[in-house]
C-alpha cells in the first residue's frame, strides 16, 4: 500500500498539508480533490476501506468509482454529490445516510465530511474525510429492536395490569355475607374484630362454605381496602409454576419463561394477599413463604435481587391443617405463623335457618346473571332445601338454584326434581363410624354414578358437588376413584 500519493509535484506542493505522516496514520479515509474534482490525494485508510488503490484513482474524477449509486442501487448523479458541490460553493457538508462502494461491488454505510481547503484565502480544492459506520448502524438497529421489544413488553404488562384490575373489580362486586344464625353472627363479629389489624388470618372450613367471601370482607373492612386484594389458589398450580406465580420470575429462569414477570407477592404490595388452599403448598414453597412472612422479602425465580414487600396475609384451607402438620405434610413453624387469628366458617348444615335468607340473596344475584325474574320459592320447595344436608355447602345451594332457575317457566321455584343428599339424620350416622376421607370418597362416587361419570359441564359431578372440575379430578386421584370398566 502506498503512503502519500500525488498526482504530480505541483498539486503536491499546492495541496498537501505539512505533515503527511499524520494523514497516513489516521484511521479515517481521506480523499483530496483539486479544483477540477480530480483525486489528488488518497490515504492508506481510504484504500483499505474501499479496496481501490491510490494509483487506480489518482488524477481521475472518482465519483463513479466509490459513489456511483445510492444504497438502494439507483444511479447517483455526480451533480448531486455533496463533495463536488463543496467544490462549487465552498460550503462544508456532513453526511451520514449514504454508502460508499468498494471495488469488489459491495458497499458500506459511511459518515463523511467535505470541506474546502484554502491557501492564502484562495480555495485549492476539497478534502473528504470518511469512516465506515457499519458497526454503529448495527448497534442502532439492535437498539431499535430492543426498544420495540421493550414497547411490546410494556404493552403486555399494561394489558396484564388491566386484566388484574378487571379481575379485581369483578371480585369486589358483591361481598355481603347472608345469614343471621348464631354461627354466622359470630363469624361476622370475628371478621369485624380482626379486619382492621395487620394480623395474619387462617380461614378454615369445608368447600363452598364461603372462605373466599370471608377473605374479601376482611380486606374490604381493612385499612388496605383501597389497595389490591390478590388471590392465588395454591391447588391450581404445579409446585414449580406456583413458585413463579407467587414470587415472579426473570426472563429465561426456566423453559417457557420468555419474559420477566411480577409475582403475586409483588402485585399485592401494600394490599392483601389471599392464599386459598394453602395446605397444597409444597414443602419447598412453604419454606419460601415462611421467609416472606418473617422478613417480608423474597427473590424472583432466577434472580438474586431481593424484593421487599408490605403485605397482609390471609390464608384458607378446607383441610385440618394441624393434622397435615402431624403427617409431616405441613411445616409446624409455618402453621403457627399462619394461625395467628383462626376463623372457622361453619358448614351450611349447621345453620340451616340461614337458607331462606341465603336463597333470596342468591336468587337476586342469579336473576341478574341469567336475566330471569324469579320472585320466590314455594313452601314445599323451601322445606326440601332446608332438609338437605348440603355437603357442597353454599356453592352447592347456588348451583342447585341456578339449575332450577334455568329450567323454571314461572316466577316460583318448586324444586320438584331435586335429588336430595343424605337426609340430615343419616348424615350423623354415616359420619359416626367413617373417616372424613371415606365419607368424601363415597359421596363423590355416588354423585359420579348419578351423573353417569360425567365430571364437567352443567349437569356434571363437579357442578353438583360445587367444585371446579380440576379440583374434582385431583380429589378423585387422591382418593383413588376410577371409573369401573
Ligand atoms: N354467607 C354467604 N352469603 C352469601 N353468599 C355466600 C355465603 N357463603 C358463601 N357464599 C357464596 O357461595 C359461593 C362459594 O363461596 P366461596 O367461594 O367463598 O367458598 P370457599 O369456602 O372459598 O370454597 P372453596 O373451599 O371451594 O374454595 C360464592 O359464590 C359465595 O359468594
């Protein structure tokens, strides 16, 4: 590669700056042009970038060598060239949206300046100084892509947020607890007493008794009422997924974690976190929960950064949690942390006197939901309802009412087709010599037989039992209930 290249001695004398060594050393490409627009000076960096050797260009009008086309391939007329225009008007120009073409036909994005050169006040020519900005362009492109990803993620987050707000609004609609029996009055008293404290509450009771309703009332009456109530059903997730649901995860924390996600603990910050079916937590998740309760801090899955939260915790279970402790399935230390203020929700069979009030409350809700105008239940129908044992509790009553209302032609519900659960007198007998699990198993099998082993759908066993189909399936697994062949 040549050093300083000259067309002839005269140009060299007139044009070249004093220190040729410096010009040879700079990493920018340098082209010098005389007043006719012919190349008189080309430094080694320019040769290297374009592949054109100085001796091939010197003395020539070189626009057609390195600047013949725009980046889209269209012809670039010399009259439009900023370098040649500087020769005409002496005005300096700075360009960064063009390409220079290499001798091998490829091109590279270029940033260049064209500046007039003067000696003793007389213009001698123009110097163009250029550099390859491929890397800068690539970086810009990656930044643009990253920005697009951030925008997409932020949209996704705001969508998630909207979804949670809606879920919240939906759940905070009607939270009235119906009933005026002694057990319900005691329950309401307890809720009023503890709601305005920061104490952790453990709500226990059979399925469908209203544990979630109690949790919503505890939040509604607390100082945190204007902050979110975030609910998690611990039975609805596998233990790995539950961890990420509770604590959130970083992008790539596990297969499928394509983006960073906040957990329910973070979403509940300054509000209330309601952990339903808390007995279903794995031992690993229990230790993590214990730490959050003790220190009010945790890490997202896949992150070492500690996040501090301020939450009030309410948990619920239909299990005898102390028994789970004895069986080694639940940590004793966690049990005592959760059981600061226990609330037991009574089963419906222990407060049958609440049924008329409950029925009227539920019919009002269902009239809205179904667009019906049911006004009352016949005397006979009410008697039937009050003699039932309601193993599925208020949720079962709700489902029975909904079914009856869908089928009803007039404004009065008769319940003539109502299949009764074991009469109340029988319930006590059955319970006296069988374990809870045995009774549960038998009852599920009976209902499954009644529904021809159909689990989901409006007439399915899950609906009759007042359970989500997934919960029923997991109970069937646990109690080893399979359909006979
Ligand atoms: N006292 C009550 N007054 C009015 N509605 C009630 C009452 N108790 C329960 N319900 C209604 O019964 C349904 C079941 O209640 P909820 O979901 O709170 O029960 P749960 O004990 O949390 O059930 P699970 O253990 O299956 O999660 C809900 O629609 C709830 O609004």
